[in-house]
C-alpha cells in the first residue's frame, strides 16, 4: 500500500469508526459487534504506525488516553471564568431583571431578550483551539487559574479534537485562528450507574453523585482511566476568539453546533420575567425525566454588547443569573442538638440527624441557624423533620412533622453560658445571633486559627481543624502568633504528627510569613471583610499600619467600603488585644508582601479609581484592569462621583455617557496604552 492509498483508507476508517461511535454512544443502537469494531480500530492503529505523517489530529485513537501524568500544570485563563449569582425565588429573579434594565437604561416594558439554559451539575471546563485544533483544556480552578487536563479531555467523545465547520452561508467558513469554548463536563445517570456497578464489582468505594464522579474522572493523572469513564461535555459559554465575530449568546450556541459541539436541546429564548418563569416551571417539570442532573436554569442577557455594558461585580457577571430549583427535601429524625461556637463568638445550634441521602450526599448534621428559627419552627430533639441542602450545599432543617410526635420530644434552648469556656452569652439588641464575648474562648481561638491558616488567608498547608485542636490541647498554641514559635521537634512529639509531617508544617508556617498583604488582612478575621474587600483595602492603604491608623472618613473614601464595614475595621484595630496580636505577628517575622501596586506604581494611576468600558484592541477588559492595578490604580464596574477616570474603548455605551454627565476624566485606548508603556 502506497501513501496515497493509505491516506484514503485512513480517512475511510476514521469516518466509519466515528459513525459507529455515534450509533453506540449517542443513539444506543450499535450497528456492529465488539469484534468487528476492534478490527477497524486495529487496522487504523496499524496504518497510523506505518504512516505517522498521515495520522489525523481528530483520530479516534486519541480518545483512548496517553501516558500517565506526574501532576497537572497550572493554566491562567485569558479572561476569568466567573461564577454565577443565584436566585431562589421569583422576586429575586425580578430584582435581577430590574437591575439589568436599569444598567442598560431600559424601561420596564422595553424589549430585553434572555437565553435560558439548564444549569448542569458538573465540572466547568475551558477548551482552546488554534487553527481549528484542540491545543489546551483546563479546569475552572479559582476562576483565574485552573489546571491543564488536556490529555484527559481528549478522551471525551463530545469534545471535537478538530473543528469542522458545517452548514451554509454564515457557517461555511474556515475555523478561526483562535477559539475559546467553555462548558460543562458531566456524567449522565446511566453512565454514573455503570461506573458505580463496576466499582462495586471491584470492591472500590462508590461515588456519592455524578458530579463527584465527573470531577474525579477529569482529574485522573492516568488518562486511560478517564478514557474508560463515559464523560459528556456540553458547550455553552464564549471565552474569546480571533478571526470570528459573535454578537449574541444565541448566535454563539448556533455556531457551537456548526463547529461540532454538543449543546442542550433544552435551550430557549425568553423576553422578560414572565417567559423566564414559565420556562423555569417547565424545566422543573422535566427535571426528574432528564438523563442527567440539573440543579437550576441559567438566564443570560442575549446580546453581547449589552453584556459588556452591564459588566460584572466581584466574581459574578451582572448579565446572568442561576435560577436555582427548590432544594430536594428528605425526611429524617433529630437525635440531638449541639451548639457550635464560631471564630466571631457566634453560637450556632446544629441538629444531629439520623443519616439520610439528600441530593446525592449523606447528611448527618444540619444547621438550625439561631434560637429564633428554632422557636419559629418549634424544633425539638426527637422530632421527625424534613431536611434539604440549601442552595444544594448547606444542610438545613426545613420543617417539623408535628403529627409524628409521641410525647418524648424535648424543647431546646441555647445555653446561657458558652459551652466552650463558660462565659455568659450575650445577644445584642437587634441581632438574632447570640455570642460568647470572651475573645480567649478556646472554641473561638481554634476557629480563628483555622481561618488564619485557610487557603484564602495565609494558606498554611497541613494546619487543618484536627491539627489545630491537637496543638491547642497540648498547650502549644493560644493565638495565631504562637504558630511562628513552633519547631519540628516539638511538633513531631505530638500524637497526630509524624516527623515528616512536622517538618512540612514548619516549612509551610515559615512560607506564610511573606504572604501578600491582602491575605494577612483577610486572615485576621475582621468582621465583614472578606477576600475581595481585603484586596481592596490592601491596594488602598499599602500597609497594615496605614490601615490600622485610618479613621472612618478615610475608610469610607475607599470605593466599596461603606459605613458598616468602616465601623467594623475601626472596632477591630481599636481593640488592644488585636493590636497586641499584630505586634506579636510582626515580632515573629511576619512581613506581608506589599500589593503589586506599591512596587511599581505610577502617579497617574496610584490611588485612583478607573472604569474600563467598551472593547479594547490590545487587551481584554480584565487584562487592562490588571495592568491598571499593577500601576497602583483601582478598578470598578460602574461610574460614580468617586470615579477618577473612564477608559473608553470602541462602542463604549452608558458608562461613557454617565462619565460625561458627571464630568469624570475620559481617556481612549491609545492614551491608556501610552500610560501603561504598551506602545
């Protein structure tokens, strides 16, 4: 066989194998037995080995996995993969629609089209194509940085290895130079049941639910294992393109199908809240009959220009929302009620339950929130209750089955003394939460140390709740500053820590001394100051000392800091014990790295708030904002009197108009590039 004949035969074999894959995997109607299929695959493998230059990038043989990986490389997304804000009621949906209309300057009766998509219960994934070929696949990770899982993703039959535009007119074109496709990896119910049957036969632990199974499969270091799992992929989100113009979500979904991607057949368009609500109810009615799990419906503003105008806030786009389904509820019994003391001293009653499966997860504990909620629902120890996972995550008691009572049930009241330290519990006027006021309470100390060491804070690997309890019980740690006096020899003598673990923990503690300033601010546990606000404060003040000395006027002058947050910050730094703790941390060698803005700041940007609007040719909006922050500036999603400058790109809309009305300084893309030194 010469090369010409081999090429023709390879193309014929690829087409035939893919046709049989379609009948087997998509239609569940195999047209050939296993022996005949294997014969085709062996012939293709033989030809590709003899003529490697003829092996196609979309060869079915690439679906079987490659060599095992040692680890996953990190991958920074070109544009962030954002989460979605949730709506749990029609009122919250109406509020979202009203905010979108206000942001677009539309009246309540003006036309605003949404695209509605099922919210798949899987793992978010990004695919990158160059000249039509799949070159990278990455998990969402933290939204900014994910993990490269390309070899595993190549094994998913729904993922095109090479784009093959089909159709007429708009879609009869060459693949773009670059295309970024985002979607969801998931397992349908039949595939999930098959995997668990196989694991049971092999005496391996069963997966709790399809999402866990899909996530575990895509993160296998051995791609051959991923290849054996019946993973699915539905595409839905646009991550960027070069050489391709896309104007709306609906057009994007049509393009995806033309390029060979699978999309849900549940997708539809709606104009306004009433049509969204009708579609939502139809989704719920079909939920249990679908071949895969969904936990809600996503509504997206259809027009991409309108999406750009609306922008995003923190980690959520303003142009989309996840309208979550009512949580599935299960009946169980309360065996006991215990009280947890958090790092802020809040006492939270927790129901100890007879274990029950709720939404695919075994639940044995559920929050009762506070005493008012217990009284309102009349929850008693021994009651039969319905429980659900609020937002499909946090277990909570929904209702009591009072008809099932037999007289042995016992009412519950929060203790008047802290169960951890014995201090008198206080409940401030106007608050529903009871608190232990003792800052030296061992429960608060433990939770504050766990928080201090958590990944979003000082990221001290190996210092989880059990290890913290061991250190507190041994009298080695009373506050977070004590961590920096620990040595490997002392740690290795503890029951839970071997010599190697002790050495690793000491190294992790040492490495935490130079974490970025925003991480330390968050780690201190100032009330109302989360990760995002900690970053805002770090950029605004540049040092912990400057933040500690700031008065309420100086704090509220910072964009995103309101009076309540400012008061909380002043209260924290006004407490002598907190000031002593900070001094002890500095004395122990904690030297937080200053924010990037403080190392290369530019007077034009430093301390000023910028709003980027419209399309920029030299960078995406998140990339431009990152450059501004690196020069010492701050960025915001909307224009106000506190805005110092608006960067107006092509097709800038309402934000530019508002800047003109308020007299805010405006620069164009060329001036921004010049200021950033990008010419």
